[in-house]
C-alpha cells in the first residue's frame, strides 16, 4: 500500500512539468558556412524538445570571452536546426534586445522578424540589415508536439537556452535541463583594425612514445585588410619536462614561426608537419600545450590564444564498462539488451543496467538515479560506453554506433599498470573490500588526480524477471556502496583503498547472492572517462565466520532511523579519528538537492545529523523517497556513502 501511494505521489509531481524531449541520434550537424558563427551548442543533434511554443537563446557577448567584459557583436543573420520538416506549423524567428534578463516584447526592441516553413537541417535566415549590440536574443516561436514538431538541442550546459511558460522565459539549466538549442548567430565582433583569431589546433602524427607530432593551426583574419606580420608560438610540456618545437631536418630548436600573408576575411589551415614538430618522450605522461598567434596591430587579442591537454597512456585495459539507462516493458530497451547479449557477451565487457523510475519496482534504485544524473541524461533509453561516449535513443544506426565505440575502446589506454579487488564477508552481511592499483611509469598532473573518483558498485545479474526479456541475463545496479577520491598516484606509486559496508542494509533488495558482484570503477568526475574497472564476484569474496573472528571494524558505519520517518530523521555514522568533517546532502528522486547540513569538527566514535524534514528554505519537504549523500573526510581522505530514506506525512 505504501509503495502504491509513493508511486502516485511521484507521478503527480512529475506531471507538473510539461516540458519533455525525445533522444535524437547524437550525430554532428555542422553547417557549411564561411562567415563567423557564435553559438553555445556543440553542433550535435542530441535531443528533440517539445511542450512549449516559444524557445530562446540569450547571446551575451560581454561574457563570451573569459578575458574581456565589454564587447559588441554585429549580427548579420541566424541559423536554426530543425530535425525534420514533417510539421504543418510555420515558425517565426525574432532577433530582440534584452529587457531585464528577458527577450524584449517592445516593438522598438524587436529588431527583426521572419516567418517560414521549417525544412529539415539548418535553416539559414539573413537579416535585412546588420544590428550591433552587446546582448541579443534569438526567439523561435514554434508550437511543438510529441509526434512531428520539435526543437533540436545539444546535451550540454543549458545556461543560455530558455523556454516560455506563460509570459515568462525559464532557463533550461535552472530547471535541471543541461541542453542548448541549436540556434546560431552569424556576424562579426565589433572591433576596428586588425582582428586575427586562432580558431583551432589539432595534432598530426601518432600519439605514441618517441613519435613526432606537429600542430595544425586554423587561423582566421576577420579584418577588412590583409596582414603579413603575424607569427605563432606553441609550447608543450609534461609534469616533468618541457618539450621544444624543432626543425625536423636538423633538430634545431624553433621558438616561433611566421605565418604567410593573411588575406582579409579568410580562414587558413596551416600544417607544418613537413618541417616542424615535437618529439615525444619515451615514458608515458600527460601533456599540456599552449599556442598563441602574435600580431602587434591586433585590436582584439583575446581570441589569439588556445590551450589544452592530451594523454599518452600505454597500459592496456582488460575490462570495459557499458552502462544502459533503460525502462522495463520497453521495446527499445529490450532491443538494446538483446543486441548486447548477442554481440558483447565477452570477458572484457561488463554490462551495467540502470533502472530508477519509481514505476519500475522492484528495480527502483537511487544508485541508478545517481549514475543517470552523473551522465547528464534526461530520457531513456541511453547507452554510455566506458564513461565518455553516449548513444542516445535506439534506432537502426544503434548497432553500428556501438560497434564503432567497441572497436575504439581497444585504442584507449590507461595509466594503471596493475589493479585488483579483493575482500572478505561474514554471515551478518558485513563486507570489507580492498582495491589496489599501481602506476609504474606514467607522470600525471595533480589536477588530474584531483578529479579521479573510485566508485564501488554492487551489481546483481537478473534472470526471468517480469518486464525483462526472458532470454537475456540482465546485470542491474543495486547500490553504490561508497565513493572515494583518489589521492596522488604518480609514477612508480601504488594506491590502496579499503571500504566496509553491510550488503543486507546498504544495498537494494537482492534475489540471488550467487549472481552478484562488486565493481570498483576509477573514473574522472569531470570528463567521465573510465581508466580502470575491477570486478569481484560475490562467491569469490572470502568468508569469515563471526563465531571465530572479531566483527569487521567499520571506519564508517551508517544508520538511518527511523526509516520511514514522519518527523525527525537521524543519520548516524562512526569515525575512527577526531577532527574529521562531515556533510549531508539530501536529494529528491529527480536528483534535485533539497538541503545540505555540515559538521566541521567530528569526534572519534558516533556522530549524527538530524534532519527535520524541511528543505533549504525551511519549508516542509514533500513526502517521498530521498537520497542521503553522506560525505565523510577522515584522515585526509574523502569517502561518500549513499542511503535511502522515506519521508511520510502524518
């Protein structure tokens, strides 16, 4: 009965939000257009939105470049991508000025309007005159629906895109949608005199030890006149040494090189691999690079420099992770499961399926919600290959996309030369695990290590479950039992991490222990790249009898009581040392943070948080399931644990 009430409550909350999208193919849709474009999307058709009738993107040029806070743009036209031309309604595109953070509705501030019939692909609109300002809005009035009329977007950021509800335009990111519409402005930045732009740098040559690589530059002269005195410098270094650009015929160091005459309003690609290059070191390492075009007459040098990084890792991976966000009783989800079972039943692939929709009981799992949100997903089905590559939706191209990602995986290397996961368990459900990895020869930057997290994931392989294909074994996430930030692990160093948990209390209900395993996943929390996966089957965890051995000592033993709760909820935890700190973050089932509590100085032994059931504004939180994210810092290490709590009204 309680479960049915909870499902109805969550469904009611979800229906308050009418804005929805369908996953698209994710393919790149780059317009072939010579004139300069400004945009916030990434040219990928990731999502098709519907549920509103007006959509907008705010272009604020005072914030377009990090190093400049006063800049105007001369707009000449616009581009809007439509995923199809099946709809019957026309669109109306407006260029307007800003009015207190909203697109202006005053006739004097509506600079341009054009109405037309959408055509599939990029729709190019030329303005009847140019307009110059520091802030523009592109507003697309286009009634959308769930069948044939959509607005296309890239699954990124969302801080510049808006949708209309009533008379107000709401920001996508502020409403937890990381999505930027495929709207672009065409024109030039309003600068006088010479304006050169270092638009891109690519590397030619193999990224391999002792190989030679060369920078390939893309430079644009946005000026109305030719320029012939520009030169370029490129720097490359590892954590241990700087690598110098040199002439390939005689190994002479080259501090800089001149560019030929740059014609007005022209883009050039400079490939210097026939004469200049960097010789990479023998040992693997991370690299950072900087490049800058120097022009004494440039009136806008803020766009003359680029920087970036790349990895030269040489250790082979032996286990890759495919994560699927799916629904039960869903044909597209079933197709994905069956295709992967038929083609990827290999020892070096670990499948992990995420079900967290509250209607998917008994598969409802807040750990799946965490991974789903971690990847900035908003719909089902979706596939994440080894953390950094996404396939959104399922269509005829799915198998080819997955094959391509699978083949590319064998080109990806790691800095982990050796790693394994081992542990013990007792008959009370207590499990202690130790994860060890070694970096024998790769030099890493400190900030890279600062972004690495170890996720410990409890998995059960389900068979003959209602709502899932009968012929397919389905590995399902049952819980993230801990997260640990990775400490510095440079060349010739070893990392050892230990965690303890009780699988009877700390993971979702499991049906068959013999079909369970635990994964340790070493992942970059920013780029989402996975560098190592270790696996231990439940049956391979050594057994220790409680009658013969002392109870496993918990560094962090977590208890929530009462659960469910009508009033005050206590979240208690144990620490080994004094002067530890703790933070409790409380999330609802949508992944939105409800409240945060902190303790800066915790003592050894028992500590606790008390949640009075209110949100950050001291208003009572709604009834439902909440995810408790407990962040414990103890002995200069940070560990994160997840627990689920049910809040009910009297």
